[in-house]
């Protein structure tokens, strides 16, 4: 038996790929399609889910080839010298040993020279497949161009990609509106190439912290959650939804999680597959907080947002944060509630204060976990939002019995205090601002957008943080030396969309 192995991501198949293959295949060849990165989706590198790619390929093969065709999904292993060997072994295992591809019975075709070289080094016969169509673009370039064209208003059927696609594959894309989801993904300003907000986040630490605090956070807002359709924006690993799903009061509610990070979204899906949720009506969308068109106007009873509004502000800007509030109001039913628990800025953010920093609890220079509080502040002053163009100004006043005193704006002092212990995710945290709005700022913006803040809204100071991260490490006074209270660590906001 002779095989033709065709490895590739295959988000789509073009007319010219089909025509080229028809010219080189023998009637008795088995076509083996190896869909690489099949376990990845919703990223710009891999915008279409592996199972959808496989389904489309099966239809394309049935319509275009009389040969027997086999389709296998290959998990991503990144850039690896073992790529070719991994593909061959993966197919053998997945086929229960019935598809053994060897150098004697298999020819490999690909439009990527590096792939051709990798299989040739293992002794496989190879043939270079054209990588570009008549428009001189690689397939992934055509996808990106079409996404940009659609976003700018061009009709799908007027794009170059529509012209290039095999008709069966094109019909599949149209049936499931894949072209729209791909366009949204490529034009999402929040996500990077790999579908992550930031490449420096320690997800294991992030998930652990969220799971650990989920019960406490949910208890803080539980009385304000209105049963029915509940949407958790920026749901992370699903920790809060896990608590909601076990709440008897929400047993008949539908719970929706929105998560932008590919890794965290996949964590949610695994949890659902493992039957961890107490309510079977738990659903997840992989998209950012401002891409929630699945919820029609006046259809949601409660929207929750835990530790997400500061990320919208930090990575997308003030206009997008206001848009998030406006969108939430539009989607809530009359009487529906927006519940936010997040970090918060102090009142009088621009006020200058004196901050005393312990310089004896660690080293002056070195690794983050070796630094004194004073050493951490000096590092923070350099790193904080540097890439965003922010410059933290401070004046070193002097040293008093193991403490360094600096004059600094209260907002910058609060930013440092809230972040100084996040050593594992330091570079990620340095992009984020916590103190953009205070309590009154939130109240004013909610009112401007037609939402009324309820009496349960309040500033919160976490006593554990004060005891374990502030006391003995940092102190605040006014410019005359009068002690000041530590800034609140969080804000709880409960806002309602009033009935007409």
C-alpha cells in the first residue's frame, strides 16, 4: 500500500492545493492528512478548532478525491527537531497500528521547506507543494488579510480568500460562520499571537490564587447575585462559577463564563469534562470581555466581573472600560445587576505622601525574592508600566533607623504596595494599573452610563494583606509626618439597571 502524507494546519483548503494534489496522486494511494496543532484553537496562529478542520477535510476529500482518505489530528509540540518523528508515531498510535508510514511506502508533500527537510532526514520521499496561490500570499496571510477586510466592511464574498477556497471548504466556513469568528479573533486588540493577554503570566500561580480565594470572593457577593442567566466576565479557570454551580439558590440558573486567555479557557473546559461543576448548565466562551454578542439586549440577570476591570483598563484603555460598562447595562434585564470585585485606587490619588520603606528585611540589589522592601520599590519604580511610557517620580528624603523615606504620589505608593509581593508574575503585573479609579470615580461613571450603585457597594481592606504584606514593611504619613491609614485593597460594586 502506498501513502501520501500531507501534514499541515489546514484551517482551510484552497482550489489550487486540490488541483495540484490531483496531478501527482496515483489511483491506489491512500491520502493521509495530518492536521498539526489540532489541540489548539482561537489563536491567530490556529484560529479554527481542530475538530472543525477535520470535519471540513473529510467533506473536501469526499467531494474531490476517489482515493481513500484518512484524517488525523496531531497535538502541538512547538518547534521541535522531533516534529516529523512525532507525526509518524502519533498517526500509528491513533490508528491502532493500522497506518504505519515508512520511508518505503510513504511520500510526504508540504508547502513548508522546513517540514520537507525534517521528513527527508528520516528517509521519506518528499515533494514540495506550492505554498502560495495566484495572489502570491501564503494561506495564513490570506486568512489574515480576509479578516482585516471583513473588519473594514468588505463583504466576505468579495475577499481574496473566498475566491481561493475550495468550494466545499468554503460552504463549510459559511455554514458555521467561521469567517466571522476568525475576523473577530484577528482584530481583537487584547490578545496576542498565542491567544494570551500577556506572555509573562505564571498560569499555575494565577489559577492557584484564584481557586484559593474563590469561596471567600463568592461569599462576599452572593447576596447580590440575581438567579437566572448569569455571566461571569473574565472567569479565569472557572473558580467562581464552580462556587455558583454548587449554590442551591442558583440550581436552575444558566451560568456562562467568558475568558480571553486560551490556557484558562481550556482549563475551564477540562473542568467541565471532569464533571466538577454542580450545575450541568455551565457554558464557556473563548473571547474577551467586549466580545459578548452572544447575549442579546436585556437578556442577562447578573453580570459578575472579578479582577477583570483593571485588565481592561491596563491592556485596552479607558474607552474600552467605559464601553464594557455600557455593554453590561445594555445586556442586563431591567432590575439586572452588575457585580464587580476588583482592586481600587485611593481617594486623592495625586496627593503627595511620605512612604517609609524597610531597608533591613532583605538585600539592596539582587533577585526579586532577595530584595528588601526598599530594594523592591527601586526596582518597581523602574519597571512599572515602563513599556506603556509611564515614569514613576519620587524623591528620596532620607533614612531613619532602618527605614528609607521617599516622597511620592499616593496612587504610586498604593500601586507599589499592591504589587510588591507578586514576584512570580512580576513582569506581567508591571503592565497593569490597579489605581486608575477610586470609589467615587466608579460611582460617577456608572451613573453616566445609566446604572445605579446600590448600598452594598463599599471599599474593602483585606486584613490578611495588611498583616502579612504591609505591617513592618511599609508605612504612610502625610508630609508633616502624621500617620495615614493604608489604602483600601479592593472595591465591591453592586449596580442595578433600573426598570423603566
